[in-house]
């Protein structure tokens, strides 16, 4: 009887113990395990999709919500990160509040365009959460000539200070910028600016003065602001020559010409300032010392490049002459040229043949044979072989042959100045010559 009672007690106790895995705390009746937190962008005002300038904080914080079984999950630690050079978040970690919301501030990186940040909760569904933002480029200053009185396109004498200063305006998004340093520079020997650097004033204006260089003509200067749009700004000026100080020989010296003939090249001098820039409008007087040549005109004005010229004509007497070019008061004045007048020969001869050729016996020219003689001089053709004849062509003309010959000579005296041409009456233009009579 006692044994039977013990068995009944044991069976009752066993019935009172629950089966393993049934009705335990923290478990679901279905056996699916514990609930998992869910992280997502906050339903409102998440801070996603904002735009701001590179390197600046977004105007609104970025926010995530954490829930557990649909209810706010309080006290969870969310880790934040921002991608890109210079990008950051603050704080790096934040705790969900009573509404399950965690928050941070995102400062954009230095590269314009799309940027991203993340919110991470270890073990949470939806982690990491990604946020996007657009970084706009930072505005840059604009440097330009002032709308009025910029000092551009002035004219002044070489090495002079231009009457008006150079001025630039610096703005940022249309607003004048004070305190920006502008660097100035001028191009050319002797050119300068003062000061080399100037700071923009309350109106955004920076100023300098420009001293022109030593070379007449177009000159330039610049205004530079590092990193600014429109930099460097270029200015132009025209430098005029200074007062005339010197006279120099340019060309035409040492020529020679036959009596009564013009010289091949004009005599040329240059009127210049102390830096060699040509000076216009000064009168140069030309004169022959011995009178063997004559200059025309006897006075000529220097042109835009400072050059003045005169032509020479040889007289009737041979010899060497000196011609002076004078501008009173200038260094180097008078400039002296030499010119030689050569007496033309009164006789010359041409070889005829032995082939089909006329050849000057004085200078070797052939087909055409070219000879120069004085008025009243005589040309003699000497046959070397072959059947040929001398026939005048062109105007003026001379009396030539009508019948060819194969030996001997033929002579013509020229009493009138001019250029006479001839060819062979047998061979035509295959044999030619020219006689210049002066």
C-alpha cells in the first residue's frame, strides 16, 4: 500500500513539470526565437537628399529610427560615418531617444557632387542605412576691370607714369569683397607698377599706378588674384616716343653711280629718343659738300618710325663726295655719307659669235650682253665667227645692219641717252643685247 502511494506522488510531480521549450520567458509559443531591432531613416525629417556647399554642414541633421516589434527601441547606440575627403559627422555615435530616434550632423566633404553617409546598428535589420546629399562647388571670387575709370587703353610717353591708375573690382556672388590681395605686374624693359600688391577696399576695388617701359608701341600690365575667376586681368597702353635726342645713319652709305645717273638706294637716317624709339616730325637737312652729287629733297621730315630719306643724283664730274644729314641739337648730327661718281667709258665692245651669242667684252654678260657708256660713246661689235648681224629693236633705236657678216666689225656712236636693245638679224631673240647710254 505504501509503495503504490509513492508511485502516485511521482506521477503527479512529473505531470506538473512543463515540457522542455514550452512556455519559457523570452521565447515565442511558435518557437521562432527573440525579436530583432529594425533601423531605418526617420519617417519624417530624415535629412536625406539635402544640398549644401562643399565643406559645410548640412542645414538639417540626419535621423534614423530604431524599433523593436514595431515599438520605439530606446537606448540603442547608432554609429555614424561620412564618405569622402574632408567629410565628417558629429557625434560619431548617438543613442536612440524615447521615440527611438538617433541623430547626427553631417559636414560635407571637399568634392562637389554626390556624397553619402551611413548609420549602423550592429545586428539590426536594415543596417547600415545610407543617406545621400549633393555638394555644390564653393563660389569663387570674380576679378574684372572696373566698369568705369579702369585705367585701360591709356597713352603716354615712354617711361612716364600714366595719368589714371589701374583699377580692378573683386566680387563674390555679386557682392564686393574687401581685404583680397591683388598682385600687379607690368611687361617690358623699364616698366613698373606701384604698389606691386594692393588690397581691395570696402567697395572691392584694388588700385596701382603704371609706369610705362622704354619701348614705344603697345605695352601691357596684369592684375592677378589667386583662385579668382577672370584672373589675370590684362590692361593695355600705348607708349609714344620721347623727345628726339639722337640722329644716326641707317643705310645708303658708300654707293657709286655713273655721271648723270641716279644712285640705286636712298640715303636714310633715323631720328630717335634716348631709348632708340623713332621720333616723327623732325626735319632733316641734306647737303653735298663738294657738289658732285645733289640730294632731293634738300629737307625731309622723319616719319612714324623716325626715318628720313633723300635720293642722290650724280653730276657730270667724276669723284668722291660727302653728303651731310643734319638736325640741329641732336647727338650724332650731322650724319655723313660718302658717294662716288664714276665717269662712264666712251668706248666698249661686244664679241659676236663664234656660237649664237653676243658677249660684253668688258663684263662678260651674254644674251643679253649689257654695256653702259656715256653720251657720245661708241659700241663696236667684233665678229669671232658665224654669220650674224646687229639689228636695233625697241625704242629708242639706232641704225643697225641690214646685211649679215661673218667677220670684221660694226660700230655705232650713241649721241642720245637711253636704253637701246638689239638682237641678231639672223638668229633673232636667240642672240640679244642691251646698251645703256647716260
